[in-house]
C-alpha cells in the first residue's frame, strides 16, 4: 500500500529515552508498561499489538494493547531475565470489529442489515483463505450462514459469537498495518538495583578492641552482625588499595603529615601496587575474599569504590607517564577544584593520543574485581571523565555481567548527571542532601519520579557522606538525623548512610559554614563507640524493617505528594500496583518545634474507594488511628519522632476477621 494511504498513526511510544538512543530501565520481575498514542481518521476501529523480545532473539512476543482514553493505548509485560530487551508497536484497522460495531448500531436502530451481512460473509471468506484448514472450514461455514435468512432475522447471534470473533482476530486483514518505525531498547536491571540499602564504612576504623590499631578486613567481619542487624544489604567500602606517601595529607586535610597519619584512601597507589592491589594494613586478598563470603552469609553484598586517579607513587606514573598531563615545568598536573587542591592525587589525561591503552587498562581494573566476585561499584567523580568512556565501559560489563550495578557519585549539573544515567549508571547520587524545605523536596522529587527522568535516573539518597556534613544535620540535632534518615528511606527505594558517623549523630564541622567533618575519617583512623547513648540505631533498624515488609517502599516511581496547608509538614504516599500495600508518610521538616496540620487523602485514587473509615497504622510507634473521609488531623513532635509512617488498612467485612482492618 502506498504510504500516503496508510491511515493508522502511531506516536509517542513510551518509555523512550532520547528517541531510543539510550535504553529505558526497569528491574527484573517489575511490570513494564508500554504506552502509545494510536489513532486513525474516521470511525474505524483499531487492533494494536505490543511486540517485545530479548535482544538477540529473532521471534517477537505479541500482546494486545488496550485502549484507555483519548487514543492512548497501553500494554504491560513482566521481564524475567536481566539484560537488554527490545519493543515496538504495530497497529491496523480492525475491519471485522468495525463491521460488527456498525451492524450492531444499525440493528439497534431497526435498519435492514442484509447488505452488511454480505460484507461480513466476504470478510469471513477472506479470513478463511489465510487460515489453517480446520479454521478455514469453520470460517467458510460461518460465511454461508451469514448469507442465510436466519442470519438476517437474528444477526446478533453472529455479532455476539465469541468463536467467530476469535477466528477473525486470529487471521486479521493486515493490509492496513502500520509498524512504529523504531525498535526501542529496554535494560532490565537486577532487583537490587531498584531496591537496596547501603552502609558506608572505613575498614581501617573497625578495630574495636584497640583504638590505636589500624583496622583490617578481619575486623570488618566482626562488624558484619552490627550492620546486618540494622538491616543493610550493601556494605560500601572506600578504596581498599595501597595509599601513596608523596604529598600525603594529614589530619583535617592539612598538607603536613604527622607520624602515623594514614593518608586518604582516594590517593591510590604505592610501591605495594595500584588499583588491583590491597592496602597491606587491611590484610591480604584472601582476607578480602573471606569478608565477601562472610558478608554474603548475612545477606550483604560488598560494593567497592572505584576512583580512576592515582597518587604520585602509583606504578602507572612511572610505567605509563603518557597517561598523565605533564606541565611545562616537567611536573604532573595534580587534581584541583579551586579553591580545593589535591596534591596527593594525579588525574588521568583522557585526551592524549594514548587514550585507547588507558581505557583498556581501566576496563581491566573493573573486570579484575568482577573476577573476584564483586558486582557493585560506586564510581568516584565519574563526571570528571569522558561520558562516552563510561557508556562504553558499562555496556561492555553489563553485556557479560548484567547483574552488575554502578552507582554514580556525581554531584554536578543535572544534565550531566542525567547523561551518566542514560549512559549506563544504574543508580545516582542526588541533590536530596541539600533539599530541606517542602517546596524543594516536592519539586525535586516530582522531577525525578513524574517526568521522563524516571525512565533512566534511579536515585540513591544519602543524607551524609564522608565529604558532606550538611548544615541541616549540623544544626538540627538528633531529630534532624532521624528525619533525614526516614525521608531518604521512604522517598526512594535505595538509600545509604555513611556510618558510624550518622547513627551516632556526629555533627561537628571543620569550620563554620563548611560541610567537611571535623577530624574527618578520610584523613585519620577513628574509634567509634557503637553503644553510645545518643545512637539512632534503633530507628535505623526499625525503618529498614518497615522497608523490607512493605513492597510499596521498594520502588520510587510510585511517589505521590499530598497538599498540606502547612509549610513545615510534608505528606506523601506510595502504593503497589494492586493497592495491596499502601504507605502514607507525614514528616515534620522542622527539627526544633511541634507542628500540626489537617490533611485530606485522595483515598479513591489510592485504591480504597467507597469506605467511610480507615485504620492508619503507624509502623514506627505501632500506634493505630481511625481516619475518616475528608480532613484528618496530624500533630508531629520532632522531639519524639519527626516522621510518621502509616500503613493504610482497609475495613474488612468478615465476621471471622480478628483485625477488621487489613
């Protein structure tokens, strides 16, 4: 058929990232919903199919798409395997369904439909020519019956015949078929990419028996029960490689080093080796692998920090000087971000003529640790390296190891962060660390969860890091730590904390107005009193258990904010696709004062219509309240708990229910 006669139009197929340049992303066993605007001139009816398959498989799987409203069609499938999937959409004029609709209308209006029945018989004969023999025989019999006087008297028998309709749908007239011109990619990530709970810890500070001793991997093993009991399933370790001695930084990032100063783990490389070596004071490679095995027994995966940079003592500097930028005075350019200076770190020069050997070497570093069984990597400052380098490296890794997870530690401009995510980074750090006011939080997370950004950018929320002690934590005291923890854990399905500094509510900055920790663990070994009375460990344990027990909190795109006429009160909800699990969160964003508000929840939109009352079960305090249609009262004292996490339980009407709200 000539193209201009093709009447079906297919537009706005989603999800689609940059018109198919990059894959959209979902997790294994997560429902993938495909939508498209599909229409035709006139009043003809359409048949629409979603086609999907794993990349490399020749045969498409087909699913009928359903018309929702305003020419919007939708279908969904659940991928069971990780890796790249492909999908597209096809549509055609359903001449049989159009015929059936028109005949029904004419019959209802009392019109004679004998001519229309002749047209139906012709369509049945044409379908028979496309059908297998048994189906063809049945279609030909139906065509004969449509020409009979009985059919003229009772056409509704044929119009409502599901067998007839099924046969016609099985052998459609595809002369009007239009295919969407693109095959769109979809990357299916491991489940932990969607839902994970991270704990960052410096191994060298784990020697609980002797504060003066450098901690080892064996000490980390002893710390595992503490981490597991709080409910974390990813243990993230800063760089574990040999630390350079040249220009080593002293306490609080001073340029002078005192006796015993261990230096920054991010100043990677010494005579003992580089990015594939273990810092000797931490132990051996065998000790590290033992830590990995023991962590797995607690349900914890090890995440390694990959920082593609070198200390002046790294073997690369002498073996491959061509990988660095040499200044006119014969020295290597160290890292700078004025006014910050990192004399102990040499960045790589990616724009040199030797970039190919450099990228192959760095790829080899990742694959070295993959061979050791590591599947989660936190990448330090990826935005300071070429974006296409990461796209190439991550695609290469994921093609062979689709279960690999990459977290981008990039606090930079939004478009750069988005491009890193499009290019393959599984999770991303965010601006959550600095979003404290209600309008800031709502605006930011609406962007992340309700716009096209949700198709590729998966936020991992961190209320603190070794580099960042936000002012809110400095000034808000213990309630601020609890508040930011619980917001991070409920706004996103993935979050992390840098501990034990966080659970012990450490809030002393190096200088007023700054965000560096006083006595930062980046530059010295710290001893932590894990049993200190001010710990918020019980709250962390509780909220992580709430996350495990409530599937609504194990995804992020389901976030919905609710209007509250009080700037200090933030309210939002999350629920599963089938509404079997509904969570409502109310937070007092002021860590110093009690605030109250009236809130009205859109219960019908949340899947609980027609009810007069609902039980609100506060999963933090275990208190239960009866809420009603209309406005309900909230009062939150941050001195007690600044956040309430409710599970909404609907009234059940069975006499044998012990708890009428489920």
